[in-house]
């Protein structure tokens, strides 16, 4: 006696998607990488977009570059530091973008570039907050320094001027400094330090918080939907202002070795390695929509400007809608380790589909409606690729009780 059983693969907890996601039982296309033409430097280490100057900045091993379009970059200065960073500053009522490069600085205001051979400090990372530059001393990664109220180049010490604070070594060196609402967060090797740096320096303080973690990766901390998101050796985490919470998703065991990150529209993007794609990839977690997926692209650096721009040794790319996605579910056994035959796959959409049993695979191009693989096995893998949404992906198998 035989019986039939069916599975809706879009409801499977073990599904993996590339440039697509499942929401409300529907498989939807998502972002994919589109190549941008133009001159590009090699060995890129940092990318950022200046909101005030509406220009992109790239830092590579051989210099600092700029572009108004996010590609086709022009070299404008040599580079001194392996950890440059961009801030937005105001000088004499005019906004300016500043690339801090070791002890040097490069400013842009209204299309004019100025070189400052020594701006008064040497910081490894930092952020503007309440008119002051807060950053980590390059020679002492436990020391947080801040400028006076006159901007990033005001380092005259005094009660209301510049100063410093050295954190205890328990949670390791400071990797990044992030503005988090009215506070700052020092992202450390093994935890977070919440800093109250509002008003005059005499009121500056460090909050006592239970924010120990396993090892955090530099360059992964971003504020998304009002929460501080970061990546550790055990995966993705958020800090909500009171506690640290681990974020569960289908790629926890898949992604590793992150090198850069960005945020846009409630989405968190991470340049990392992926076991699923057998190489470099971009991981996207949509906190607004509560879904996750991979993008088949490499990122040495990335930044956002209405789109996510990514940079690697092959050039510049922008993440856009409308690309081709892939969706896969593995280890489909219909709840039994017996032999069974997949008799039908129903697709409400138009996709290329492949089903395999570990030894044999069958492919169907531009499949829509029902296809009949007639493939026998104990366990199956189904993969589809397409560009249009899929509302239903149901696999039906027939088994015999006497087997």
C-alpha cells in the first residue's frame, strides 16, 4: 500500500536564499550586485560617503580617492594610516568632510580640498559627537581621547577643552566608537562600554553595564532600527541599550570572518565568508522585515547612499533590485528514512529548478505549474533560480508501506 505526502518548501526552516527572501509564505527577489564601470584603485581598505559634500571617499594602500558617483575614482592624496576614517565637521559655519589619516587630515568643503599635515592627534577610529571628536589613541587602544569644543582640530587641554579617559583592560582594546542616541559606545574586543559624553567634560562618565561578549570583529558595529548591531565569533548580536541579545537566523553556522559592514533602511549588511557559497559573500539581515539572505558578491569595503556600494579587487558594485535569486532546501526526507519517489513539484511562478537525491539530479528550465521528476531516493535537495516572486513551492512524494 502506498501513500503520498507533500511539503511546502517555502515554509521550511532550513531554507537558504541568495539575493532573495521568504516573507509571509512568498519567495521574493531581493538585492544583487550590479557592476559599475570606471577607474578603481587596488587594495581598498575603507569606504565612506559624505552626506554634507555628497562625495564618496575610498582609502587604498596607495592613497585616498574620491568620486561623486561611487565609481570612477580619482586619487587626491597619499595615505599614512592603515585605519583611516571619515567625519563630518563644521568650520566657520561651513560643513566639511574630513578624512583622518594618522596625524594628518584631508578636508573637503564645496569641492575644495585642503591638507592638514598635523591636526593635533593621531587616532585609530572615532566619531563626532556634540561638536567634539571622540577617538581611540593610535598608540594606546585603551585610551579614549576627545577634542575641545572647537572641532576635530581643537586639542588644547583644559577643564572645558580636550581630554582623555583610559578604560580598564578587562574587556580588551577599543575597536570602534559608535554614536548611540545621546550616548557613545566603545566597542571593545570582548564587550561594550557605554559612555555618557554629553555637556562639559566634568560630566563625562562610563556606565556600569553587563555587556561582556565573546570576541567582537572590528568594523561590524552599526546602529540599525535604534539598536547597536555587531558581529562576534559566535554570530550576530544586538545591544538594545540595556542588554546584549543573540540574533537567530538560518546563516548562523554559515557566515564567518567579517571585514566590513553598512546599514540602510533597517537592513544590516556584512561583508564576510560563506560556507554555502564557498567563498566571500554579503550577508543581509533585514531587521524591519525580520528576514535574512546572502548576496553573491565580495566586499573589501562598503558604504551607503540610498544604495549600498561595495568595493573589491575587481571594481565597484551597487546592490540593486531586479537581479537573479537562488533558493535551496536540503535534507528533504518527508519525515522518513525509507525510500520514496518524488512524483511532483508544483511552482506558482516561473523558475529554473533542480532536484537531486545525492547521486542523480534532474533539471527543469523555466518551470511553471507542475513538473514530474519521478526521482527515487531517501533524501532530496531542491534548488530553484529565478527573477520573479514564487507564491508556492510544493514537493510531493509517494512511498510504499511495504518498503
